[in-house]
C-alpha cells in the first residue's frame, strides 16, 4: 500500500506573481480543495461545478507558477489521469502595499453558514498593545496553530474554516504610567 501524499511541511512564501494567481476565486478554491487531498481535473471540476476545460486551464497556470504539482498518475483506459497536490501545507502571501491581496475576512464571511446542531463554531476578537518582539513571537505561534489546524486528519462531514490574524489598528491607547 502506498503512503498517502502529504504536501511539504511548512510555508511557501509566495512571490507577487504567485499571489496574484491565487487571488483568483477559482484558483483559491482549487488550492483549498487540494489541502484535503490530491485530486484530478475531473474531481475538481465536479466539486466546483465548473467545466473540466476551465479547471484544466487554472491547473496548468498554477503548476507553471510552482503552486501545485502532479503527485501521482493513474492509467484509465488509454489516458493517463493526473492527480494534483499542493507544494506546501501553508501559502504565505507577500505584504506588499500595492498588491490587491485577497480579503480573507470577506472570503470567510462569504463562505460561512449558520451552524447546524452538533456543529461548533465560535469567534473572539481581542486587542493588545505589544512590543515588536512580542508581536513576532505571537505571530509565529498563531501561524503554528494555523498549520496544526490544516494538518489535522480529514474526518467528519463538515469543512471548517480557520482564520486568525494580527493587525495594526487605529484604536487609541493609554499612555504609560509615569
């Protein structure tokens, strides 16, 4: 029995061109589906209710950009079926001011639905004033938690999203006591 395909551990820091490719909604959906397991063009087309030709076009662009790769093949009659998989478990978007980054909050809100009974969902929002070194440490811990979430074994019938971030705000702050 062959071992199931697992993407490389860790991060792929995207360059600006790779990030632009993934900012497309269909490509974003493909990369999310490939986080579950490798899939063929036909499987992705069925899951996304899109034509195989459209999905094939996106897969070729993503493969050429180094975002996905063929992880195995299978002979089906006279054809060779390709299974595509992710290059890495986590894709890190560049922080470039002139780049129109995907709005993860809007994406999360758009895909969110009300929880059914026995489906848990929760949110929290907190603020803290932090020194730069503490921010970097906390950011690494949040990233590790996100990677842990993404690496959990696939089970159940509901796909859950996980969104976390640390961002600067315009909130006022009390001065230090003298």
